């Protein structure tokens, strides 16, 4: 680590650190380390076969990421690949061929990135980095075959070839050998590949900046479907292959609108006959804020289902719900009524059901969980398949609709795939033998729901981690998730990044800290108005009031030492950590800012939004001023508390200069800081060893500053 200025001088600071090197191991004798809490295997992908009872899943075992398969009726996990290094190469786009004989996947890249997701990631410092490649392997076992550099593969219905994206264009290759070739070349960036059921025509989308169009490739020719001065996207075939359904949005342009005012983001569903080239409006979203383009998992989640129904997701009743409508038109049917959200949505192989995860169930606390559920595509007969105190997500239907595969967990048992019988909800866990014997499941603390109110009247939910016994008044830490469209759960999270945080919070609680994970406004799980909060983000940072309220709630508790409250978080959580330390150092005694945003002007480049244009937004100057006042850099003068900065320099979500800039400002003000820079890893700590270093540093820092 590098140490910044201290009030007593840099030399004294280093001596304090040196002293703790001697006493900290004595304090931790017999206790688990952060690495122990990070030893759980984590499933990052789960897919089912269209026919039969086969599943495939990707498993991250302490950085060693591999593909596993299982098959009914026994569903015994079987390892297919043999990647034995913690090298940071993720596995995505996992798919089973229609005939069940092949597994196709992508290895490499950072698919959670905001930019450069398809470029190589090299946290191990290899002289020749592993590039993003498409691979196949037989379901029954065999050699991994790298078919081509590329991404987003789609298996042809005949199970003999794949189609994929390379350099923004469509390519093809045999499924069992590397003979890739360009399928066709067109302007724009190609995506959304989908073969018709007969395998004779390829549907795709071409993004051309201010507009996008849908096309069909057949017999070496490209045909454009109802091209318009609009952004057409998310196209899907009808079952008979004669029509498509797609989303249409207005093209880019027009008179500049207010940058601070919230306004409706319009979208509509269209169908088109591929022979007549005529597009027909099927459904138009209500022209309300709630009726704007959905921004939760999967976006529109558009499908052409069985019984000639079009299914989609919309937020227009205040919750991300599933709807369906006849392809001939009419009134939409709300399939999932209630105050909860739907995500991780998939269509069953026969097109008759939607499976999804939702924060609903028979218990009030299910608002803070995820359970697997199913619903018919033409009626509101929702059924929660996995009630209880655990979390379950990413369900897919198997066994001709008699079972689902999902990822399941409870507080003490980390996530693994499971098979759930729909009739009696019986559960078969898959891969229990893969869990390490020394994972401290007996030390896992069940978090408790906490609800409090911010100073402007917003109701805020949080998860409280408290270990029984110990000091009567414990030091406390506010944890702030990133996103911000996330929700921390009463248990393991479906994202590997936020499961890291869950493990970290468990570790901190085991070290005697009270930990409060705050689900602040802008997060999901509590309805539209909470998710799309007023005057939030770069338009006022109102969500910081929820973090401050969390710290104040802790300070009022009899079991908390109000003079020793810390704060930490990553990404957007790093931004709010910096806001807490800058604006309320009297409340927050120390913090760890992990790859946070610190200056909205740099982050969103709003200073240059209208370069080269005569017209500007009517409130452009006010928007720039508001973005500045919504940034931690505006409050450096009141920042007093010490901070640890952690950032990887191949971060593709938050620019590394967000942290280097803030460090220079704090250095001039004499604010005490420390730093940890991770070389050549990304925002998501792809290398397991780096994640352990990061969260171990968090624990070490709070031990030194608050204990």
C-alpha cells in the first residue's frame, strides 16, 4: 500500500502500521480470514436443453472457471472443461445445442463492462493475453475446441454450426472445427442474431447510431424489414417464421430538451410480415414516466410465445411486470399482478410458460429475497416454486414443464444449481460435493431487515449483520452497493460481485463490526418511484440522504459505538462512500472507496455534450453546476476522515482517473489517505486472488481505524 499525508506526519503513520503487523495476527488467532469466506464456488451461468433433461452451468471455484453439466433423472454434476488457473477468464454465452450433443460458450473478456467488453483481460500479466474466443465441447465429454475469436454465439437449429459476432459483423463456423468465415457484411454494428425454426433465415439488427434497422439474411442476400427513421431493436421470429416482432423507438435528434427534467422515454411493440414488409403497431407504452423504456434485467424481455401471444415486460403500473397480448392486437394482459418485480426471465421450450425470479412469496420478508416462479403466457396464474428463507434465481423449465432448474442458496449454504419439481416443490441440489470442507458455514450470520426514513421522507430498507456477544457497543460500518439499480438481499446475491460483498460483510461481522447494507433509492425491488428517484445521481444526489440516514440509524442504536462508524462500497457505492466522507466526516469516522465516481463532469462528459452544436439544452449551465454539486470533489474542503482508495487500472466501468484526480485534491488538503492499485484487473475483480486482496484490505483498514 501507499500512504498519504497524516496530521502527525507520514513517518508516524508508517510506524502505526508497523505496530499493527505485530499485534493483528495475535487478535485473529483461531478466527477465519476473509479468504475463508471467499472459498465458496459460485455458479455464473445456468442453461437447460430444449429437449430432454440436460443442464449446463459455469462454476467459479476460487477463480478457476469451468463448465459443468448434469442430466436427469440423477442430475449428478460432471466437469467438462479443465481450466485450473486463477487467470481471470470468465465464461459467458453458455448454450446447449438443440440435439443435446454440444455445449458452446465464450471464454474471456469482461461482459459486465460499460466499454471494451470484448477486449482481452490480462490480470495475470501474460506476455500474450488470452483473447475472447468461442469454444465448443461435447456434452458427453471430450476436447475443448476453440472455433474463432468472437462473441455472442447462436447455435444453428441443425446443431452443426454456430453464428456469432466478430468485429461487429455476423460470422459462422462449424460447431466441431475452426473454419470461421464472414456470413455477410453490412453497415453498422450487427447484433440480436436469431435463426428461424427451419434454419433457413437469420434475423439480426444493425445499429447505425442515430437509427437502427432489422434485417433478414437468406441465401446470400440481406433483406431489410420495414426500415424507418427510428431505432428498431430486439427482433424475434414468430413460431411459423412468417413474421417478426420488435421494439421501435424514435430516432436520435430533435430540439435539445432539459437535462434536469425527467421525461417519458417512448417505446412501442411492432409486428411485421416478412413477405409484405409492412410493420403494424401492436402496443404502445403509456406516455408516462412509468411507461418509459424498462431498465431492469433483460429490458423488454420480448418473446413471441405459444398460443400466438406476444409477451414482454413493462414498468407502467409501477413494478417491472410481465404482460402478454395477442399478436393480432387487443388489450394487454397483466400476468404478474402485485407489488414485486420480475427478472431473469426465460420462455419455456414449448413457449407456454415464462419462468423468472421475483421478490415475492408467502412471507413479508420475501420483498428482500428472490424466489423462482412460473406463469402461463396467456393468463395470470403465477406460482412461486421456491418459497422459504433462501434465495433462488435464473430458473429454466425442464422435464416437459414438470420441473425447473435454478440456482439456489440459503444464508449458510452458498449458491449451487438445483432441480425443483413443480408438483411438490421437492429440491435436488447439484454439486454439493464441490463445496470446500473448510468454508465457515457455521460462522454465517443471518442478516435482519431494517427499515428507516431519510430526512426527506423516503422509506429505506437495509440488511443488518450483527454477531451475538462481544463488546456491548460495537464499531459499525455502512455498506453501499454499486449499480445503482441493484438490491442487496437477505442472503446470497445472484451477482458474483455482490456475493463478494455479502461474504465481506459476513467477515466484518465476524470481526465484531455491526454492518448495515443500505438499499438506497435508485435501487430496484421497491417500485418505480424508488428506482427512478427525483433529483438523484448527477441531478442532485438525493440518494446520499439514505446513506446518511443509515449512519444516523446506527448511531442511535445502543449496541453501536457512535464514534466509530465507517462506510465502504464499490462503484456507485464508492461514489456514495466519498460523498459520506466529504459531507459528513463527523458521522463517518473512516471509509474505503472502491473504484468510485468522484466527478460527474468527467464521468458523463457533460461538459462536451453540445460541442460543435449551435443549440444547447435550455438548462445546460444549471445542469453542469448541479452535476458539480452532486460530486464528492465539490466537498473536499469539508472532508476530514481518513480513507482507503482501491482501484484496478483496467477498469472498464469507472475511469481510473476518477480516483487519481481525487487523490491529488485530498493530498493538497492534507486529508489522510491510503491507496491500493490492482494492476491489469477490471472493475469486477476477475482474478479471485485480487478479490481476496481487496476485501482483506477493507477488513484490515477498518480494524486499524475503528478497533
